[in-house]
């Protein structure tokens, strides 16, 4: 069993086209990710430290030091992270290895979604908190984009953005427009409504069907059966 796994790891390592060393003293883990080279898919290898990863995540700590210990003396342990976003993995590893100068101040919505998924998987959400506000300010306009609700819901849930979660959720549930996002102060992670707001009424024209329309700036009135319902994502770990 171990022989087959070792063989697969060696074959994967041999296919690496670009290697990035993130540990100056020599890493003991090689993370394989799917990147690109000259606009073509290519495997990248990130040489990292298991000690730094173990300090960042209890899951990695168990992998490297506990009952799941997988490190091997004399050769880097190969981890297959090809299913994770390349930029997301590289950003997290740069943060873990204190290479803050290499952490971008602006990223795409897909990259932020990949980061949210990766931090959730490995329980390292707190690592990216100092950068989340800046990323959100850069992406605030895209919260209105139709068809990107799934990405925003995941991001809002992972990073505890209650306002974003509720408002995107209301748009999906009731068909209202997503409010314009406004950057919040550096100490908070939130978005606010623009001048228009959604309210509820009935109309004979629609055979008494519940109708939502934009009316005033301050209140969101819901039908009786959902009155008081609050959608709340989880808070930071």
C-alpha cells in the first residue's frame, strides 16, 4: 500500500515544471498545484516547511506530528493539492512562511472564493483576516454581478460577512436587486445598502401573489411567513 503511494508521489514530483522554494532553510514538504506556464497548464511545486504548516493548522499538525504523521526522513513529502486553486495555495503558503511582501493586495473573485474554500478545508481562516478587508474593497462592485451569487455566499459564510450573506441570499430568495457594496472602515467587514431598498406588498394584478419592489432606503419588510427570519453565516474561528 505504501509502495504504491510512494510511487505515485515520485511520479507526480517528476512532472513538476516549475519549483518555488518558500522555505529558505530547506523545506521538507513539496506541495504540487496546477498552475500555468506560457498559457499552458503546468504542475508547480511549492517547497515548504512542515513545521510552519503545523503551527498554522491543527489539521496539518496531526498530519505531520500526530497519529497521521506522514513526513519521511531524507526526502520531501509530496502533497497533491491540484484540486485547490493555485493562487489560493500560494497566498496561504506565503502567509504561513511570513513572506507578506508576496501577498497581493488585489485578487479576483474566483481567487477569493478559492481562498475561502482552502481556509475552510484546513481551518486557517484567521490567517487571512489582515488581507480580507482590502480584497473586499477591490471586489465590492462585483457583488452586484448576476450569476456570481454562489461565490459571494461562500465567501460571506467563511469570513463572517453577515450583511453580504443576507443581501445576496435575499436576492436569490425574493428576486430583488443586490445592493451596491460600499467599502467599510478597516476595523469591520461589512457592506451597506444603496438608496433603494426592497419592500413587500400584494397586487390583484398578480392574483394576490407576494410582490417585492424597491421603495424606501431604510426597511426590508417580508411576508408574514418569513417575518423575523435571519440568515446568519458563521463568525471567525
